[in-house]
C-alpha cells in the first residue's frame, strides 16, 4: 500500500536540485503544471532566469558542494526532489573520483541532513539504471543490484549515493524517501547539451561517421519527471522505481533521429574495437591541445560492458505509480523542435 501524503490546502512547496539540467528543468515545469510552488536550485542564476523566463519559479543560487550556502532555502519545503549530480565530466577522460564522491555521495548525505534539520520529511532521489545489473538479454528489475566493486566511478558514486538515502531512512523513522531510476534521457530543454542531446545534434549536422555499438534504455525526461512526482504521491518508503523507458540499439535510434531532423542517418556500423581506438586517440589529443574529450576510454568501456543490458522491467512502476511512457518518436520530435527554436540546429523548413 502506498504511503499517504497529506495534500494540505494551499500550494505545496517543492525544492528541486539541479533545476537547470535536462531532468530538473522538466521537473520544475511538471510541478508548476500540477499547481506546486517551486524553489529551483541553480549554480547559475542567470541561466535559470533565462530557462524559466515567464514562469513563477523562485530561483535559489547554490552548489551541492556548499550546502551552507543555500540550506536556509529548505525551510518550509514539503518535499525535496534531488536531481543534481556530477556526471558529464566523469566521461571526459582521466579520473574524477574525488569530484564524483564529493558531489554525488557527500552532497546527497549533506542535503539529507540539511533538509531534515530544516523540517523537511519527504525526499525523492534521482537514482539511475547504473545501480542495476543483469545478464545480457535478460529483463532487469529493481532487485538486481550492481556490485560497486565491479564498475566505473560514476556508477559507483550513484550506488553509494542511494545507500546514503537508505541509511538515512534507517536512522530516521519519521523521514520518507523513494528512489527513481531513469534510463538515457532525451527531450526538450537540453541546454547542456547532454550526451543524448549531442547525439541528436551530431546526426542533424551530419557529424556522426557511423553507427556506434551498444544499447540503451531511452526515456523522455518529461516521463522521468512525472515518475518523480508519482513516486512522491504514490510510492512506498525506501522503494526503487524504474523509469528507464525502452530498450534500443543505436541502430534502432539513429533512423528515428534522422526522421525527426530530416536528414539521412548514418548506417555504417562502427566496430567496438574501433571505438576503443578512437577514444584513446581523443584522450591523447586532449592532453596535447587542451580541448574537450569527445569520446573517452571510460565511455567506450561503459558501452561495451552495458551492451544488451538495457532491458528493464517497469511492472512495479506501472502497477504502483501508474507510470506510462510516450513514444520515442514523439520525444525526438519535441527535442529537435526545442533545439531549432533555440538556434542549436538549423530549421530545415526555412531554407530557400
């Protein structure tokens, strides 16, 4: 039976970390549409003001590495939605365990403590499919946990971050939390862009030389945002809920991106061994030039390790939360429309 939440009279107040990220900004919009009042944590207030222009959002300037800088803004909050994480830079070459642990593990622990001290008693954690693992080709559910000793640093940081949440629940019987596990998120509002958004941009601009190996579970960030809200409203204390979307190979996904962008997607397969070679070359070039690593060896290893381990069982999320997923083609159309509206890729219909 789901935990009951007291829907008091008046607007409920949500605190969203990572509010300018792909998931965070879509979550802010979903909450506003549901009638919530939102405090949005952002490292760049200027970016947040641009992103939420015209919306009734209270922007809080702060960083997960300095909880004292924004902890006072947790007062009066009904629920914290924690979406912030150190992720992208961890796949740009080199080792980043110190930064990953500080932001994802210590940051989560400190946020829980600060929220509790401020009187908050509800918390929804953005976990990841990274915390799960199963044999290739099998259906993976929330019980199939990954061993943190046999994975990369980012995945390990997410496993340990979730443990902080569960340990806090164990030490505080009056506190409630649930965990939502997204897959590879696409969708509008990807101002980063994320690796998912960059893939769409690269197809649109014909930069992708071929079809990379690997498989993913593709999900709309708006559906993950809805899963976060549903977990708060209907979820059970201490439970994990998958919001991973649909299993797809890159050979499945790229033609759909091609249709959405109006270009012919690449068809030539890139073998896995070549991906490792290219990644090593990019890292060597980055050390010489100082330019960002477009593909790291860590990412190549992740693609190899996770191939055909992206089939997730959403039975629990569907039964307990009522979670549903929109078609991937719809997600990609909206993502491309957002990139065009924001001048990231050219609007092909406007060409003469």
